């Protein structure tokens, strides 16, 4: 009952480590893609600012008017007017110039282009994640062609997990018994005295579960014995059969098998 004592949060799949290594291998291309996209946005913004704020327009206007007037009504005056009159000129010049041809013309990438550029990397990450399920298909294929062998394998793993669970629970009970024996040989710690006689300090002196070491919560279960200050979390209390082995270590006949060899058990 309660939470699994075999460590459900840890990764026991043999394909988990290769999968993590392959995902870490996808990290450099992902960082390079993010850097390239960020650099593209930076260059686009910089060139857009240059184009909008560096535009210069030059305008030059000039006019020219030359007129020679010859007065008089004599024949010489008329001759001069007809000869010099060709020199009378009038011109007007307007010249405009800009640096538009020298300015950059940035073109930003669209969302579609970003998605197309990120699609290969996304497919690569998806393949790394789906690789575990592809490896599990090998067991399904083998079970389809060899059902008896698959049944033996499942029964072996099931019995192994049951043995590990029972051995782990027994080991934890022995640890509680040993800790209780050590505490009986020592005086009551100052923290426990303060917790027992100063209720207002209980918010700061949080006790921990004797079995798993989690901090005390509202759902934690304290030992019913008044002289015992042992605290268990709700799942551990259920796994131990609602029996405190710190103050009643003789329960379950564990004292006869109490030895330090249980500490060497590794899941």
C-alpha cells in the first residue's frame, strides 16, 4: 500500500540513459538555431533603424537670366539689337538627389520560414523521444512469436519485484529498530524537549519521518505512545501496518533477524 518503496520516480529503463544522451546531443543544434534566429532579428532591427533614420535628400535649384537691352532708334541701334539679341538667354535648373540606393533593404523572415527552419530539429527531437517506444516494440514482437517465453519473463520480473519490495520493507523496519535502540541509549535531544514542552515553537521545529525523512505535514502520523516522539508520513505509516517499531520493536519478530547485513541491500 501507499507509494512505491522501489523508487517510482527514478528511471530504471535501460533505454532512458541513451535517450537522455541523444537529447543532449540535440542541444547544440537547438542553441545554434536559437542563436541564428536571434541574430537574424537583431540584424533586421538594426538595418531597419538605419534605413529609416539615415535617409538624406539633397535639393539644388538655380536660375539664370541674361538680357542685353540696346536703346535708341537709329540704324546702328537696330543693328546691335538684332545682333546682340541672340545673347539673351534664360535658364532654370532643379536637381534633386538622395542616398536611397545606398541604404540597406532588410527583409524579415516570416513565421512560416521560422517554422520551416525549425522543423528538421523538431523532427529530430521527436525521433529521440519516440525511440524508446520503438525499442519496446521489440519485446512486443518477441512476445508475439514466443508467448511462452514472454510469460516466463513476466512471472520472473513480477516475483523479483515482490521479493525486492518485501526485503525493502523489512530492511526499513530493521533500521527503525536500530535507530530506536541508539536513541534509547542517549538522553532526549534538546529539540525534542522544546517541541514537547513549547507548542509555539512547533512551527519552526519541524520533525521528519523516521522512515523516509520527509518533513512533517498535517497528514503526518505521530506515534500514539505518549513517551515516543516518532513521526511517520502517511504512506510510510500505512506500509508499516500502522505500527510504530521505534517504541515496539518486538512486533513482527524482527529482533531475531536484526543485523547490519541488511544495510548492504541495494535496489
